[in-house]
């Protein structure tokens, strides 16, 4: 198996786990937040769903400059809209990674805010760190939100306490 196939396999397996979590997001609680310093559920869930597409940014460009962005998150009102964002993102990410060569994976990628360079790493490190691990981090937060809302948390790597 080549490197990109390993990345695709991980992305596909984890995308199924992320989908299980997003399926449980209740549309009637999207404004709920566990603490005033925490993101509202809608914002967190949309972020988790949108992260599925971030590999496309890494594959297709050599940098992301926050100072040049005019980002506006999608406003979702249903769980189905959330799942649609996630599914389309995964599909596009898999296709983008599939077209990479090993040499492409080693090319540098830069995250910056204008002249300030936040980091510069090989694309493979950005895919694993900023893209994949970022999803897992926020997916974990989402599981806590679900628990606090008394919604059954799905198992990711075996059954959860709710599925025993």
C-alpha cells in the first residue's frame, strides 16, 4: 500500500465515525452551548463537518493565508444539511488525495496570517495534523456536548457506554 492509500483509508474510516457523531446532533438544540466560553453546538458541528474538506485546501494550494479569507460558515438548520456538508467534503478530499504523488505529499505547505507564518510543514504532516487530528479533536468535543445533552454517544472504536 502506498502512502496516499494509507491516508485515504484513515480518512474513510474516520469519516464513518464522524458521520455517526454528526447524525446525533439535534437540530432543535443548535444554539445550545455548555459554557459561555464554548462554541454553540451549531458552530462546533458545522466546523466538524467542514473539516472533512480541508484536505482539498492542502492538496490544491501551497498555503492558506487567513488575511486573504472572507470565510462565512454555512448556516445549517437540519442534521441532514450537516451530513451533506460532511459527505461532500469527504468525497472531495478522497479524490484530491488520490491524485497526489509521494513527491506532492512532501511539498511544503504554509499557514499564515499575512506576513506572520504560523507554520510550514510538508503536506503529509499538514494532512495528518491540521486536517485529520483537528477533526478528531473537535469530534471529541462534540461527543461531550452530546453527553451533556443526554443524547446517546455513538461508539467510535467499539461500543460506547450507551451501546453496551
